[in-house]
């Protein structure tokens, strides 16, 4: 009899977490495992790439309230959801008045456990329930399973939330999965609970190799001078990715006499800030926002150097993807940077400050030998992490 697995995710919008989920789904042996996938909101360009062997469960009717502006909830007659969202906003404001530092995750901590009470419960019992999307209240409250595990996709040293509430949530899970050793380390430091040490383990992101190779065959044309060095970054336009500093970094590269064009693929709430900074530093011909791209891989193939200028990361999937294409990779020195690559071997780590970042990028551009050395080392490695699937099998007991 096949073992039963339930996986929970919020949506299939383009992002590193969603692509690592596709990698996991691509790696499962469906002759031995039956997989149900519950996606809170059936939206996103990656929906169509879910393997046909996966049973995608119907969207819960109450999922419509997530992501809806508060005033719209009132007009729609969703009084409960309106009150929950207002309650969370008031609590957030009180915390800020008290001078406490909090991040966007704090709101999710308050709203999700209350909203999920309105979601239907899944009657089926599973051998393993996986929550790929934090916070993990859905599988804790709405799913029956012999084992329940939750993923950490971020660097806990850089998010501000209600730690005691988070500790209680993680404590109810059978296992806590971090995507990198450094993510595990910072998580345990922040949580500071002995009972979480034994249940926390590392399963690295699995990349969807078949999908990547297939999509990479598509042809794209980029509009820039042939003499320009092509830099590329991919990610959401939000605070962790640090794209708002790219225009200034790029201006400093130009000042050092190196002509580059820096393309950024992505979308998000900070798009306007990035555009304003492009104008501020007069980088209209050098920093180009390409927006959301369902298929980023032809762009990775076309770039000379891939840059991940993040403030913090859990484990950047795009870095691995660039390495799969044997591209020289530059990342900033964020807390988990050492777990992303081996500095000087399959990528380089540069300072976080804008001047230091620009200096490091220029040094690599001028050092063709180092570029070839990094590319050749990438060619020798397998970055798909496909063997990580056996750790998931082991969780079930196989």
C-alpha cells in the first residue's frame, strides 16, 4: 500500500520556495507514495508545472479572504475576517507604540491561526503532512497525520515577531526542517529552546531539473550594447532582496569605468522604490526591471554574471540555478552567505555595503581567469540536491 503525503503551500506564484516545492514533487517516487497538495490560493504561473501524479485538492472557499484589503472585507460582508484583520492591525500598532521592532511576519502570526479556524478540515489521514508555508497552523489544526513537519525558508536572525507564540507553534510539530545549516543555526539561537534542537534538521532545496532544462531552451533577446557586461538578479521586489540599493551599486560600478547593464527579474511591493532610485542615480540605461518572468532560465543563460545582493536569505534557489548554468555568481555577505556557496570556488562573497559590493563586482569583471575558474568548478558539481528526497522518505519511516 502506498504511503500518503499531504503538502501545504499558499500559492504557486513565481518564487524560490515554490520552485523548490516543484523540485520536491518532481523527485518523489509515485509508485510508492500518494501525494495530495493543498494550495490555499489556486493562483500563480507555476500551477501548470505541478506533476500530473500529484492530486491537487480543491481550494477552500474561505481562502478568498486572504490577501483582500480590509475595507473590501467589510463591503463583502466577511465580518469575521474583517474583525481578525483589524485586531491584528491594532496589536501591531500597539507593539510599535511600545517601541518594539516587528516585521510583516508578525501580522501573519496573528491572522492565520484565527482565519484557518474557518477552513474546512481534511478527513483523510496521512503518514506525513508537510507545511511548506509559514506559519504552519493549517496542518496543525486542519490535517490528521502520523507526523507533521514544517519548513523554515528564511533567516530567523532578521525577522521580528512574537517569539513565544512561534515557539509554541514549532513545538507542536514532529520535525522542523531548515533549508541550510546556517538557517538551522540561527533558528535555534533565536528560539533558544532545548526541545527544538533534537527535532530540527536540514533538508536542502531540491531543484526541478527537468523543468529547468526544458524551459532553458526558450530564446530571448535582451536590448543592450554588445560591449556591456550583463549582470542579472532574480527575486521579489521586497526588503530582503535589497534591490532598492542596486541603482546606487550600479552607479558606483559605472564610476569605476566598467560599463554594465543590470537586469532584475521579479515583482513586489518595492518596485516603485527601485524605479525612483533608478532615476535618482540616473541609471535608466543601466538598471532594467524586466518584471515577472514565468521562465527566467533563458535570461540566466544570457547573463555574464549572476548577482544576489540580498540583505538576508534562507537558501537562495536562484543562486543554485545560476550555478547549474555554470555562471560566475556574486552574493553579498549576509548572515547565511557561507552556506550558499564556497567563497572563491563556485562563487564569491562581497561586502554588504554598496561601495564594497560594487568594488567586489568590478574586481570579478576585470578578472577573466577567476570567472572561468568559478564556471568550471560549477560544471563539476550537481546543484539539484535530488538525493535530499531520501531524507523525506526517512521521515515517514522508509
